[in-house]
């Protein structure tokens, strides 16, 4: 809509992670260098964190476009999964068929794949985006996956990308062994004021702008103030400002236009600046803290409760499946099981009929006039006490038979 008005050939502030528009700030250059170093030196675990919209995914796509030819990689970004599903996703990402395999079978298959690639002098890299959503059990499974290594070389390199919550999650004692495996870490912070100006001008230039004067200095100052230098927030503000400028016939976007956009969109993002830093633990320098420790403490408590409930449900399901397998092994095939139940019910019915006939014959033999031979005390109650449990037991057997046989008649 505004492209022709501002002399652009493309929309410069789209939110898609387009590597062509990547601006290498100092933070992005450092993160990229860490990724290159990790791949070149075959480091095991790499963790890159950053605020929402800081450009992690765009940086990774840029990195993958330049990855060496002897590297095979898999990229996973659906991370709210339990260990078994995660292992299945990893295998499928490397085109391994896992149909009919349990988790142990899938791990063995993947190990064979890694050994094969190692023999071909190829390296395998697994990249997990949005890693802050991985449950603790899945992170532990990921650590176990990294144990697939030779005596001198890692058979797989794992890169985790996530929001600051990932860093906080890795600090928990439950994941202490995982944290010790992290050899390369970098936190991608927001850009400073000068970098924000260079970022805006860079994207306008890529989009075909003949002049870089569309946003004046006041507009850039306001954008920096409200965005904290986070690329996605800059894109939102700049794109909205160009729409407003086009609607109001403004060739130059000024500070007042940016403030109007902020009020209109209700995104007063960062009046108080960045969050206070928290102490480092177990990571190299270069990290900037996210939300306060109190917030993360509450989040971790809730996540731990959810993970415990999920583990309990998983164990319950596995127990039920184990009982089902044992029953299946006991009964054999479905035809044998059904025939066995039918025979059991038939035998029980015949036994009950014989016992009831015996009791009735005994009662008839003892049937004399009441005035001459009084009925022994409690005789009727004894007969009823025998017949009632027998009937209940028979009904129970019939119920079991109905439960197993009913699906065959539906």
C-alpha cells in the first residue's frame, strides 16, 4: 500500500525471518561467531538465548544458508513434547523411518545413523528453536542423546535457541548435568541507539529506498525508546508508522508520528528500560538478564507441578498398557480369548444349574406339612444365602464376557 508512495520495491519491515534483511549488530555478530566456532570445533552443546523478537531465528536461517557442505542438520521448532515424541521428531527430521518402533528402537536407529555419518566424515547438527518450551524430562532426554559419541568426537552437535526463560530453566538443580554439558553460550541483547538507526536504514536500503531520510532523528529516538532495540518491535513500529505516514501524506516520519502509533497500538513497551540483571550461574559472559527472579520462581514452580502431573499420567498410561500386554499374552489371540470366556461362562452356568437343582431337590424331599414337622430355623435363609452369591458370581462372569465380546457385535 505504501511502497510506491515511499519509493520502495518491497515492504522493509515484515515480521518473517528473512535472512536477506538480517542486520548484523554487534550482538548478532558475536552470536554468529559463537555458532561458527561451535561447528568448527565440534562442540557438544550450544545455547543461544534472546528476548522475543531479538532475531534468533533469522540469525539461524542466515547461518544455515552458509553452513559447510559436510554438515547435515535438522531443525525442530515444535518443542512442547514429551521425550518419546521428541525422539520421533528428531529421527523424522533426518528422514529416518520409525514406524512400529518404540523409544529404544528409535534411539538405536538414530545411533546407527550417527555412526554411519561419522564413517562418511560428515557431521550432524540438531538445532532446537523455542527450546524454553521443552519439558525438563525432554531436556534430560536431549542430554542422553548427546551421549551418543565416539571416544574422541561428538557424533552430534546440539544448538538450543530460546527466550531468557531457557537460561533460568537450565539453572535448576534437576538439569545440573545438562548445564555442565553447555560449552558455548551467548545471550542476544537489544541494540543500542546507533544500531537501531543503522538497522532501519539497512532495511530501507534492501527494500529499494533511494534516500534514507524517511525516518528522521526524532523518530529513531522514539523507536529506540519504545522498542528497547528489539528488531521485531522496531519492525512493528516502523511498519505502522509508514502506514500512518501514507494515510496522513507524510513523506518524513517524525517523533510525533511514532508516539501516535504507540498510543494507537497501545504498545508502550519499555518506558523503564531493560530488566535488572541477575547473577550468572554456570554460563560464560555475555548474558543479560530477563524478568525478575521472583517471576521465574513462580513460573518454575508451576512448570514443575505440570511436569509432575504429566509424568504421573505417562506412568499410569504405561502401567495400563503393560497390564493390557500381559493380559493379551495370557489370553493369546482374540479368538482363543473369546472361546475361553465362552467356555468359562458355559461351565459356570452348568455348575450353578446343578447346584440349584440339588438344593431344590433337597427342599422337595424335606417338604412335609408344617404342623407336623416344623421347618428348621434358618433353613430358608441358608438356601437364599447360597443362591444369591451364586447368582451374583454368574452375573459377574456374564459381565466380563459381555465386556470382551461386545466390541465384536457392534
